């Protein structure tokens, strides 16, 4: 980055009712809208019909409600209490109320079909989540990747295999439920080829009492039972009771411990994993699954196109070693105040953070660093070099003398910093870079921008506006000793290759707003019909506006004589300019994610983990004057704008 100017808190009840197919997964991908035409309608009402209401379903509904609030959508919610006939009546009521769309978690995948037929006849879109229903009128399904979730547990058990003969008890969910089948298959596929392991299957039909009896019987039949696979962690208290009554409840690492892996991430599963008698839990990002369903409905209602119609969200496996540190990512942790009993698991690390300078963008990155540090109990020592490379090296030397555990750095100068990294290497202190990459063998990880993609996003936007007439584009460049500037330049121009009617005029700014103002002023004089301006960073946006305004050419997108403007970063000036409409689009960078990524990588290194990626790039997202307000929560600079 460079310079920018300026609940699931409800009573925790012992889950004694049937927790069907648990819940859902990790949002990461979202349904995408390729077009967003005007529909003429400014508000929508969506009916939501749930099979039942329990902790997991409430977690999904948090995502539905949050997305609905952001988009100004009214929800009408109903719960069928596992009664298929009642659910169909509720959907009929939604149709009579003329809702705009219906979201549903089906009680019965066959019985629901007549209700969907009725919705089709009324022309009301239907979206399913958590449980897939096969019907041509279902526009989108937001579901679990249950095979991957089961496989994650299988891979964990496999990693513990010592080659000796062992017996595994594999508890199964209800086998008329595809989630249960996929979890079963994923788990056992992961263990194929492990010839020393014998797997004993026992059905539970998603019933905690059946699970208790199955474990009790297995511990009698197989006194040396080595591992238990649990299909859903609402059963976890029952599993614990059975093991405890057999006198075999031990923590991971203790002699005689029975390996236990489970799936969902509810409060019982999270608590069991933090207590240590359960080895691992695959936590499902339920709020993201619910959000995905609502956002897909909104895309359909606003005339957009869904590029994916069956989205599967995998969970993430956390072990007894890191579940507490990652509690913010485990939905059931919100209902638990359990803490690890082992003092060493709470060891506090100290990390030194050296920034090149402090401005809005860097502050946004530091929000991610600080949030992750707080979650993991890490102490930060922060310093700012004020763009002085010598001062930065002195600050890093101070970190080394203070014996910090790791150093995070945004370099002032990629060459001058090398001597400081040499010193950190000599002291055995890991170094993580973020935002600006430094090439040195001692750097463990870099958390950076995908500047090529960011520039290309602007280029693709400009290309989409091309009417085939001859046009001139002013391409303002950042400082060309900065790789971010170079990559943004190349991405933008590569997107426009082949557009023979477009002439691109490059002008350097060296990340200087005054130079940008002069460049635009001169270009508008030389090219009175200037068609578009590409801005490398939106801290310059006010200067760009001044130049266009003084030339008498400031028009909003859609107005005659408007000059297309695309910019990158997502700071307050860029957000404001896009909302005002004279800037067409801004590529908002995920700065907090970038900072968080750096801190989490440092923590992984310090706790002996393995980094699967050492150079992580975070692309931005392009928002236009048409959709930026409704996406303001995703644009970091919007917080500072009125």
C-alpha cells in the first residue's frame, strides 16, 4: 500500500433435541453478480422457512439477517418444527403475502416439492440452503462440503497413525441425509490404504442417546479402542459421558488417550476440543452460508446473473492446540467461556511491528494486525519510521535487543532493510513482511497486494465502456520504483490490449497528488475530449476532481460529457468520489485481511506450524457508483466518510 490522505449469544442449552445434518460452512466464495441492472424496485421482502431452530440454524440466520440488513431487505421468518406439512403451509402463506423470494431449509426434500411448484406458478424465486432440494425452480443452493469435512477428520486421524494395529469407531449420522453420507465417505476415503486400521461403523441417526450407547458398547467390545469419529459435535457431551464411565477419559498427549475428531463447531464441540479430550473439530462457517443464500436471492431479484448455482462451503479443522486461539472463527465459541487448562498453551509472544509511515491505509492494515494479535494474546511493540530507512533499521535493532519473538515490517527501502534482516537472522528472530515485498531468504512470509489484478479490474471496467469510437485515456502512474505501481500499470494496460480505438497516454505522479493534479490539467488542455482517467491510488482523488472541475468537465457517470474515472485503494476520498458519481469505480483493497494474514503467519511460525503459502496476495474488489453504497461495509475508507 502507499500513501493515502486522508446473538450467537443466546442461552447455552444442552442440546437434547435432534441436531439434523448440522450446519454449514465457510463462506470464502460468494455468489457473484455479473450485471446489476435497474429493476425499478427499491425494497424487497423475503420469506425464510426453516426446518427447525437450534444453535446451528441460528448461526446460519445471523448471516441471513446481517446481509438482509445491509441490503435493506425485510425478512418474514417461520420455523416448521420438523413438520413438512406445516412448512408447506408456511410457504403458501409467503406466496399469499406476495414475498419477492423464498429461502428454505427443507424438512423433507420430497414433500417440499409441491410448495416449490406453487412458488414457481407465482413466479417467486426459491433459494435453498444447508439441505439441497432438486427442483428446476431452485435458483441457488448454499450448502455444506460434507465430503471435505469428513475427509479433514480422516486426514487428522491418518496423521496420528503409528503403524500398529488399531480399531476406529466410526459413528454415522442419518443415512437418508446426504450430509451424513458425504461425511462418512470423506472420512473413510482419507484412510484408504491404512492397512493397520480397522473401522467399525455404528449408526446414530443423529441421536445423542444412540451415540452414547454405541460408544459404550464399542469400549466393551474393543477395550483398546484407538479412535472415534463423531459425525456432529452436538453429540459430544454424550461421547464424553461414555468414555468417562469406562474410565478412559484422557487428554490428547496423555497415555491411553482415545483420538476423537468431530464436525460442526457448536459449543459442545468447541468446549470438548479446548478441554483437550477431543483432538479436533471441523468448524463450519454457518453465518457465511446463510449470507450466501441471501446474497444469491438479492442477485436474482436485482436482475443479476449467478455464476454458481450450487455453492459448497468446506469447514476448517482446528485442534486442541489451536482451537482457543482461533475461537473467533468457531461459531459455537461465542456461547462458551472455556479456556485451555494448560498454561503453556497460553504462552504470550511479543512481536515488533515496524511501519514505513502511518496514514489511513496503513492504519487499516494495522487494524487487522491488532485484531489478530488480540485474539491470540500477542503483545505488539509498534514503531513508525516516517519514511526514514536508517531510522527503521535502528527500530528493528531495538526490537532485537528487546528479544521480541518475531518482527513484522513494511519496508521504507527494500535494499536498506536487508542489513536489519541479516541482524534478525543472526538473532534467530523470524521476519514477516507485508504490503511491500522484500527479497531475503530469512523472510518467512509476505502478505501483499495483488496489484496486477487490481489494475486489471480497472482496465476491464474501462473496456466494458468502450463504444468503439477513437478515445484517449490518461493513465496516471505511481512511483515506478514501487512494484505495486508497476503491477497496477501492467494489469490496467494488459486488460486494454486489442482495443485498437483507444490511445493511452502515460503520466508519472511518483505518488504525489500535486503531480497528479498537474498531469490531469495538462491532459485536459492537450486532449479536450479526454475520455477516461486511470488513477493509481485514490488518495489523489480530490486533486483529480479539482483539475476536472476547473476545466469545466466534472460530470457524473451517465451524464453527457462525463470522463470515465477508475481508481484503486478504497480510502475515504475514493469511496466518497465513487458515491458522488464523478468517479465510476474504485477497487477496494482488503487491507485488514492483509495485516491479519501477516500476524497469523508469524503466529504459525512461532507455534511450530508449517506455512503452506509463503507469498500470499490479496486482490481487491471493484465497486461502481451503482453499488458502492450497499457495499460500504466492504470498503475500508467508508468508515471515515459521511
